[in-house]
C-alpha cells in the first residue's frame, strides 16, 4: 500500500493510475493533511466481504426441480442435455 498526499495525487494522477493498471501497486491511499481520505484501486476487483452461500437456509429446493428441464430447453430451442 502506497500513500500519496492530495497535492501529489492531483499533479500525478495519470502516473498513479498507470501504476495500478500495470500491477506495480495494488492500491494507493490518498491522504489529506496526513489523514487517509480515499483509496485508488483497480476496477474489477471483488468487493471486500463478498461471500458465497448468502441465501443458505432461506429456502428449500424441491426434489423435482429438474422435472421440466426438457420442456424449458424446448421453449428456448435448445436440445436437452442427456
């Protein structure tokens, strides 16, 4: 993690973005008066705290969930899987 003050960030934004794009820096913290104010990161990184299985236990999957797969495939004009 690299920290840059606001003045330097404004005067060298393209250089900082290039460092993020090329992977030389993972994140750059921009500080105002020595206190962290913002974070520059690459677009497309997963959001922190994102997790799988968030709906686990909130509903039940019926036993016959696949009973209509052939009909759905026919409606979409796709051959059903064997």
